[in-house]
């Protein structure tokens, strides 16, 4: 088989490179790495066939936006060219967020300090939650917190990159520190502080490492639905708090960040490993998706989920909730269902850590704040409004 590089393939199809990679993510084209690992190669035969028949008509049109933040590989994202799985193994969330915002190599060698929110804003954000139900999901609390933090920041309309990065550090710190505290933080990092807001269990280093990896792995994922919504808000010059609020509103959908909540409920429903087969069978019989399995981009497996689940296994070997997770995974394989994804691994982490319902969504939201703001910075720099057009299908227009 003959393989050609991205430039040649794009020229033959008459599309931008971003569109070429969108074809890959949708399964229209195959891609492999060159022997030196530096280039993407495409099947010349498939490119020629696509060029002859034109744009895939069975697929909905895609909005393609030029971005230098994240590229999606066959089973994982790459943050400004760096493998997100490698970053999750070796770096903390603060340094990876700074890398997404700046692209400066120094970000990955910094200590990650300076992530604080002023006490007056935290008091206001905590006070705003006093009238909320005690069993409210954490994601709903984060939306309230974001609104209050934005209202208390007189510099929120400063949209230059350095100011947005400062806002990001204040906002992430505020999102975490304004949540009700359940235990004493083991340290000052975002990971340690978030742990203390999500579980009453004392922090254990192996589980903290898993939580830190989850934050890094979920920091961005190219133009996921919440990120696209956040970019549209930023293109209208919405301030960073409004951008994050927009992302939070979309994130909770069951086909996006809310998928981890569905996986949490599945794990909770299956009280013991022997009941896993019945739980999966009932969902299959009803024609429902099994939450935590499969991914619209990573058709052959989500590398983020595999890494995170492995870390949870190392941190809590023999845990009864992991036995249930293993049973669900085995039953899915027996039925030839898709592999587990990062939402399933996140649900497993929440279960073995004693976190409340919706904890996975909270981890997802805090993590993705970094990505939303990185994409917002690109829109602020572009200075043009993202204005989509509709293909009108309504009644005939009368004049």
C-alpha cells in the first residue's frame, strides 16, 4: 500500500489539514505514523477514492477551526504536540494547564505554585451555596461558584493572554476551594485540595496520583461539544468566567461529561460482581448505551481510560468496587461491546475513593477549565465572531 503525507493528501482533496484529520476521526480515512514518528501518513488509494466521490454525504457537515491547542491521535490527545498520556504520568495539573495556555517549555518545569483565589471571593461563593440542597451534584455547585467568582473580579474583561492565564489560576482555585470541604487537604496542589472536597477519606498517595492523572488527561480534548460552545462564547468577547460557564452548561449532558455520572450509577447499581452480566444485558435489551463504554473518536480504544484505570488498579488492588468494574468490563468484552473509556475509569476512581455521586463530573469540569481557556485565548486573538449558518428546511418563505 502506498502512503502519502498530509500535505499531499490535503492538496489532492482540496481541503485544509484540519479537515483531513476530521476525516480520520470519523473513520473516513486511515492514518499511520511515519517510521520516525514525526509525520502522519495516509493511504493514497483511500485519498484517491474520496477525491473521486467527493465529500462523504453520509456524514453531517463539520465545522473546522484552526487550533494549535490539541490534536487527536488514534487513541489519545496531544497537548501542543506532547502526548497527554506521557504528561499524565509525569506532570501535575497546574504545569499542564500552563502549558496549554502558553506553550512555554518553562511551564513543564515549574512548581505550579500561585493557584489561589482571594478570600473575599471565596466567602461570597460559599455563601451563595447556603440555600442549595445538601445533595446537589457538585457540577451544579460549580456553576454557582463560577458566577459569583466572575461577579467579584474587576479584571475579568482583561483578555490578553497573561491576564486570562491569571484569571484561570484564580478561577480553578476558586472552583475547588469554594466546594464544601470533606477532609483536610494533604497539601496545597489543586489535586490535593480537590481530593479534600470530594471525599472524607484521608488522601493516599497512589489515589492522589490517579486523581492528578485524571485532571491532566481531561484538561482538553480538541473541539468537544463544551469546548466548541466555549469558543463561540469567546469569539463574542465573553469574559473568561462566562466562557467557563458556557462550557459547564454543556458539559453535564449525558453524551459528554455527564457520561461519567452514568458510569457511576452503573457501578453503584451492580452491588456485586455476579450481577454485572444482568445489568449489561438489561441495557442491551432496552437498546440503551452501556455508560462508560465506547467513544465517538477512539473507535479502537481510549488510551486515557486504559491509563487511568490501570492507576486505580495499582492504587486499590482487590477493592470490591474494582471487582465489579472488572466484571462489567469482562461482560462487555464477551458481548463484543466497545472498550471502556475514560468516563468508566473516572467512575471507578470515584467509587474506590469514596466520592459522592457526580464527583466524576466535578473532576472533569475542573480539569477542562484549562482547555476551555486555552481555546478562548485563540478566539480572543482571532478577533472575529464564529457565526455558523443553518441549512433552512422550514416552510417556503413568503414575501
